[in-house]
C-alpha cells in the first residue's frame, strides 16, 4: 500500500476529507517551493500537487499560466524538481503528486523519468494532456515503479467513458468541477453533487474535486459529497501576492489550515 492509499484509508477511518494543494514548482523559486510544502505539511495538508512548469499549459487559467512562465524564466526544469523532491523527502512524508504535461516527461525519457521519480519517492502523476488511450508508453514504466496514475473526469465525460477511465486509474480520480480552465469559474455545488453521485456508482477509487475552489466556505459546501478537495489557482495567486513578504510561508500555511478546518 502506497502513501496515497494509506492516506485516504487513514482519513476515511477518521471521518475526514483530504485537502490537496497545488503549487507551481519554482515560483517564486525552488527553494521557496520546498519551504512552502514543509509549511503545508505542518498545517495539516494531506497531499501536495507539484506543478511542472510548461510553456503551453492549455488546461490552466491565467494565474497558473503566469506562475509557470515565471518558473520557466527562473530556469526550472523537471530534473531540478525531482532533485528538490529528493531533498524534501529527507524531512517529509507528505504524499506528492506531480502535475503537468507530457512534453517535459517525453523529453526527459519515459523510463528514465519513472526510475528517477521512484528514487525520489513521487507517489503519483497527473498528466493533463495524456488520455488513458495514449498513456501506455508512459505507464509501461510508471506502473512498474509503483507510481499511481491519476486520471481526470470532466462534467462532459459520459458515464461509459468515466467507467473506462476509472478501470485504468489508480490512486484517486480527479473530478474537474467546471468546463474550462483552472481558476476562472466558480463551481456549482448542485452540479458537483449530481456528477459525483453518478461517478460514485462506477468506481471504488476516492474521488476528489478541483478547479474553481478558493474559499473555506466553498470547500466546506463541497466536501460532504467527495473524498477530497483540490485548491490550486487560489493558492498560486496567494503566493504571488505575498511573494515579497517575510511571513509568506506563514500566510500560505494559515490559508491552507483554514481550508482544512472547513472540510
């Protein structure tokens, strides 16, 4: 049993929901990314999604796009991020999901990536632009390394396709609460409840919801219907707005703590 499964089992036994926080690696710097993650761990965050910066992040809205551009301007690469995770693992056991696009992995090399990701104890990957039908070449290596392959389900995903996706997914399913890119529209609880009930009938995997959630109130309203909540653009924006403050780590950790308390 890996970290992701263990964490969901632990939370289920406690009657709690998971808080997953996304941040873009290298914004404002890789050193800061490491320190922010340690702060999130101490604040009770259950998982972190570490975004790999990419020049054409088509699923992301303007906030994460800008963060990705800043990280790329800082010279941050996939190997750098894996090295940072290796350093992080010396002091933290928080489950880590790498979130990004296939191109950086493909350039790095599928087998090389899987070997290195296992070495540094990455727990899962979410490759936004790699649908299940096209994931065989990568999963040939990541499955062997014991790295969970997280899959996305959208509001427009048919029940039959959702069933096919869930059969191949491992770790958990990520339900996109809106049609559109990250951080641009506020999700409707009634829509989430309807779709989560539909998807819950076809899978035993934990189901988390993300895109558009930014406040403790929103998270608290949605949490009863899912196994976890993802906070992304709102957290990336918080980092950008407070990047020059000496207490930036405290500010970001306090925000996460309030979200966790709400769910």
